[in-house]
C-alpha cells in the first residue's frame, strides 16, 4: 500500500516531546491517541509542545532500534480548548515566561478563555498577583510568536516540503 495514496490519520494530544531539532523541526513525540492508545510519532513537527492537540497523517514504519513508529507526513495542529488541556499546554512551558505555577493561576482565573486573554487582552493578566503589565505583554508576545498568528482554517502541511527537507517555519494553528 502506498502511504501517499491512503495515508493513515491519528488524532490526539502531545503527551511528551522526546526529541526536537530546533534547526530543522524534526521531532519525536509521544501522542496520546483519541482511541486511548499512545504511540511514538516522528517527522517535521516544529515547535510541538505537550498539551497541544493534533491530527497527523502518514504511515507506520519500523525503526531498527526503536521499533514501531508513526511517520507523520502532514500535521494539523490546534490549540487546546478545555481548561485542563490549556493548563497542560502552558505548564509544559509552551510559552516562554509561563511555567506550571503561572499556568495554574491563569487557568484558575480565566478557565477555558485563558488563551484568548493571553492573545487579545493581556492587560487582564495584571489582575493576577505577580504579573505586571510589561510581563503580561511579554507573555502575550511570546504566545503569539508560538501560535504563529495562523487563522483557524490554516493547515500546517508537512507534505509540501521535498522529501528529506524539513522546515522549522511551519506555524502552529489556532483552534
């Protein structure tokens, strides 16, 4: 079966990033698949972070040393939508300047609206003790840089690069 004719699709949440080459975007990650299983995914998935949801298309392969893996040729990435998923995403240090403690405070205050506040109304973050206006603006800028300003319908196509080429300029999608 030709993987390019009938690609397999897996939907899930990034559980962990095992390896990431920041120069070319090549990534090895653990994906908690929506069917309850967990699998290793390899491919050009720059800026992948724990807690983000994605749909990967590609094929199964067997690595001589690491066993069965899913080789992603294409990925559609979305930001988390539930408070728990947003906390996991932010606590996983997806955004420079936000760690587990700050993520907890932000999600406790803003719930499922946390990412909208971070992107569009960062001044509201100043209502959290320890976050100044300058820090809020810096966190917002870092988040927007990570999110890539991609509109909701933009798809991050990995297959548009020639075989063997991987580019770290693929934006993260907003859901």
